């Protein structure tokens, strides 16, 4: 299967304006959907921006008046900025593959890539994205946000993987509308992070591998507080 992979802005300090990237996505999406262009994967790093999916509530938006770009993807509000690898797979789906299956494949690709770095991650029940599991000190933390739109059986938007992102940006919003979990990065979890180029070169082959559309075995869910409460939480709930 032919797939075009484009690195638009992965060099140090090279940041891509969100609106410009969205316009490019829409143009490529139209070409992939009508068959005049092969499936395309865009890899980039955005200038700092908040984007809000269709289900975002007013209470989840920035409290300091920071501007927000409202977009036509699923999900809620998130942040894009330096140190974050953004990947937009613009892919024509076969008849048997729906949006949920595609999202699970995108999640699995990242889980496998992060395992290659030595970081154990997984899905969390009823929550989209890729997560680091909870422990006795911390709730589960989202390391990758995912928001996908399918139109004309072709995907757009995609994923945002925090490599060395300044996580304080997320303090201004309710990330992805989830109040009882945190946000993390590869650097925060491992003390180091690959470059954007290296991360893209690790992740994209994993995505293409799962775009063979063969059945796959998904990674197990990671631990999360609302399903596996700590002893302290059990004591508190019993009072």
C-alpha cells in the first residue's frame, strides 16, 4: 500500500500555524477521498494553540481568555505546541473499518512505539487516547490526545503525542474534558525524550503496519483510579 509521509515542521524551533495546517489537511483530504492522491500522513509541530472539538463545554475552555480554534473533529479541548509530535493520517478507510476501529489502531501504534522507548502505556476504559497507568501516588496520565473526523470514508485530524511539551499549558483548560486525570510527556515519565524527527520515524511505520487492516491484538488497559482505587480511596469511600 502506497502511503505518502510528509514532515512539515519537525526541526528545532520550526512551528507550523494551526490554521495553515488545517487548510492543507482539507485540501489533501479532498484529493485522497476522490482517489487522486494516495493515503497521506503529515507529521509536524504546531505553534502554541488551543483547539476545541465539537463536544467542548464552555467550562472546559481557557480561564485566562486565551484564544481557541474550534474544529470539526471529535473529542474536546486540547493544546498543541512545541515539543509535541502531531500526526495527521489522511486515509481512505476500507468498507469494513469504521472510525472506532481506526482510532483503536492509532492508539495501538503509539502504545507499541512508546514500548520501544521503554514506556508502558495503554488505553483506559471509556476514554480515548494513550495513557500511563495510575499508581499509589498519581492518577492515570494522558500522554497522547486523539481526535479523528471521518468524511467521505476518509480520515482527517489525528494525534498529539507529548514528547517534551511544556505541560503548564494544560493548566489553563480541562484537557479533553477530563477533570480526574492528569497529562504527562515522554520526558516527564522517562527523564528523556527523542527528537521530533526520531519519534516520527518510530511512530509512522507502526501506523502504516496497522493500516494493513488485519485483525490485531490490542494492548491491555492500564490501571486507573476509578476502576482500581488505592487503599486510601477505599477507606475514604467507606466513611
